[in-house]
C-alpha cells in the first residue's frame, strides 16, 4: 500500500467525520428548538397555575433568540440570531449577533436576549455549539494537512524523475 493510497483513505475518513459533524450541528439546532418549546410550555403552565393569564402579547410568548446551523461555502456555521417582526408589514426579520474575536458568543449578550425560562438552555447550547465549532475547526485542519500531503506526494523531485525515466 502506498502513501497516496493511505492519504486517500484518511481523506475519505475525514470527510465522513465532517458529515457526522454537520448532522450533529443540525441536531443541536433542532434539539434547542424542541427543548425551548417544552420549557416555554412548562413556564406557561406554571404561570397559569399561579393565576397569571397570558394574552397573545404577553412577555414570553415570543422567543427572539434562535440557534441556526448550516454549511456555507464548505464551512459549518453555528450561529445565533434575533428573530423579530416588522410592526407595519408583519414580515419576519433576522439580526445576526456578533461573535467574539476568540470565536463563540458572549454569554452575557445571549442571556440578555433570552427569556427567563430559556436562559439555562441557551447557556448549555452555546457551550455545546462552541465545542462543535472547535471540532469542525480541528477536522478542517486535518483535512488541509492531508491535502497538502497528497499534493506533495504527487510531485517528484529530480532524482525520482531520473529513476522513473531510466526504468522505462
């Protein structure tokens, strides 16, 4: 087995790991939405039990913070956005929240936009999203190194050209 064959096998393995990482990020997004709806329902039930009736415009009916995951230009993006409605047109709009320079989001900013019942959930999911971003970065570093090895393996020096030319 040659180095080129081993490199190709490892690249295929890294690509499979990348697909797994993408699926995990999408599941993270779906699970956040599901758990938030569950927490919101429990919060509504608790408010109803206390005798606080809620209307359609009550605090807590609208959850502006949303977690998104997508693959864009070959890169996995896991990000938070604020979702809002335009008062005049009722159209849904999105506002990106800025990340810190070190990567990840400032937890204070996220929690400032989160409702009371979802604060713990937002903190947990941002921690997991940060780990997912780090895993993706490590995978992409390995992929880049393997591609550089593959490119270097395809090149021949003067000695190898002379040897391969004389054996023909």
